[in-house]
C-alpha cells in the first residue's frame, strides 16, 4: 500500500469513527461521537479528517503531523472526560444506597460500556501521525517544524480544531452546565 492510499485510509478512519459506537448506555443504546450533529468536538474531528484528506491529495504528507496530533489530543481529551464523567456517576451511586431504586440505578450504571469506535478513531489519528513521521524522516525534517508558508494555515486550523472541545466545556461551565450531554454521558 502506498503512502497516499494509507493517508486516505487514515483520514477515512478518522471520519468513519465519528459514526461508530463509542459507548453503550442503558435505555439509549449505542452512542456515537457525531450524535445528532451538534457536538462541536466531533465536527472539529470531521474538519481534521477533511484537512488530512486535502493534505494527502496535495502530496504533503509531512504536514499531516498537525491534524494527526490535533485529532489524537482531542480524542485523548474526550476519552478522558468520558472516563471522568463515568467515575463521577459511579461515585454518586453510593448516595443511593438507602433508596429503594438504588439497585436499579446501579444495575443501569453497570450496563454502561465503552465501545470499539474509539479504536477506529485512534487508528485513524495514529496512521496520520505515522505517515507524517515517515515523510519528515525521509526529508530529514524535525517532527514539529512548521513547514513553508503553505503549511501554516493547516497547522493553525488543526490547533483551532483541537481547542474546540475544551472551549465548549469552558463555555458550558460559564453558563452553569458542568457537562454537555451531547458530547459525553
């Protein structure tokens, strides 16, 4: 498989993973990152997948480091926040010990499962970073060098996309909403 094909596979996995199940919730079933299209972090990952496809089409694999790293960092942030929210929910279940419906709530919480969509998303980001590292290694370039003037817009767009998820959380905190329900349970 040549690099260009592998680059399209990485970008495709990043985009396809948005529509695959990332968590299973009782009563709701499988939940995807894209959800109903209002998740700004998923839209940012979609943009990063598009930027990656454009870079591959322009044969600029060395610039894939920016969308690849931004996608990986966004995924790590989202996965960490999901794990944190699940841990908070599990710890709040202890308060329901005397409640007659506490057993049902604990059973429902036990039914929450992380799904395989995370692996597809991580594989897409990993392929993009791998291609960028190989291209920069062959060109004897440092890993995080900002390329020529044509590479700076891609770098800035990737960084802006990464900042979407934390900014959305910060905005929710300012509005009095500590967790946005359409991003993570």
